[in-house]
C-alpha cells in the first residue's frame, strides 16, 4: 500500500491486516515503485497524489517494467480526469476518497481473486514505450497523442529497432497489401510521426536512410560496445534486397551522433 497520509496509511494497514492480508507500506512514489518492482504482490493499493512520483507515474512505470500485479488507485472525489488517467496508466480499479473500508476490502478481494491478467509485453526502445494492447505510447513518461495510423507506423519501427525499413515494406504492413496509393504516404506519415515523437523532445530517433527508407535508432542499451560488426543491426536484420541497396549507397547512410563504427 502506497499512501503518504500517515493516518490513512495506519488505518488501512490495520484494517487490511484484520482482513488477513500481510501488508507492506510505502509513503511516497519512488519507494512504492521500488517495493513493487522488488516483490510480487497480490495487489497494490496506490494513492494518486503522492510525493515525488504520483500514483499514475508509479503505475505506468510498473506496467512498463512488465509488472502486472492488480492496482487499485485511490483518488480524491470527483477527479474524473485523474480516474481516467489512472485507468489509462494501467490501474485495474479506482476508489474515490472518502470511501468506506468495507468497499475497499470488497474490491481488493475481487482483484486478488482475479489475479494479474496476462498481457502482451510492453515494447521499449530507448525512451520510447509502446503498449500494443492498449494502443498507447510514451516518450519517457509523456504520453504521445497518435492517430491509429501513426501508432501502427511507430509500432512497426519499435518492433524492428535499428532495422532499415523500406517504404514498400512499411506500406504493405501499415497500409496493407490492398493499398493502391503511392509510397509518398509513408514519407508523409513519417513527417507526422517525427512531429509528435521526435521534435518536441529534441530527438532524431526516426532516421532517413536515403534511397532505402527509414530506421528507428535502437536504444544505446541495445548496442553494447565492443561487439562490433556482429551487433550491427543491418547485418542482423536486413533482407537481402535492402542490404543490396545499403551496399549500393554506402555513403548515403547517415552516421548516428556519437556512434563509433569500424
Ligand atoms: Ca495522498
């Protein structure tokens, strides 16, 4: 249970103890997050307004880390937006303060009985996070407001980090085989995507590979130093056709900032 108000925390801890739960408590967001990452809890009671890291951020980071313990979020009465944000952040239920303890106990029983639901993994490349199941994306902890097509395009990039994706391949996957338009639409949507995903954050993750297509920089943690050519994403992922094109236009490949390449 993560709750910063000590009287509420003591009350809930005692009440839940009497219900037969074994309860760990945290008083702020970071310590609650740390405990929830370190332990497998049957359920997490998470206050929304917390010092240093609020309940929404705690929940998002838990989900981004692939931890699916059911979360019930405590919100102040009438904070409709916060409730919606809480559910969007991956909370399973919410309860508006003030609430009766019996109601919390009942909801908690239901959540624990249901257990953590199986969810597809959240995808992460660098500071980009994608939740394919809920069709939501973040740069760091900032939610990205993407249209369905923009999301599909970003999802394709995130599923193939460091890989050069040709316009044709993008067109086939994101617009499906039946699409009769030109590949200009890919360029157009990459521009839209950059405006939302890169520019506001001063990053240039979606790279143009001239004569070929586009590539999402793989996060620096994906490319440990010293592995050399074996770790070159082009060697690992490119299909022969693309590799040919890359070889044909070797000087057109933009060098990534800070990248060291033999
Ligand atoms: Ca609070």
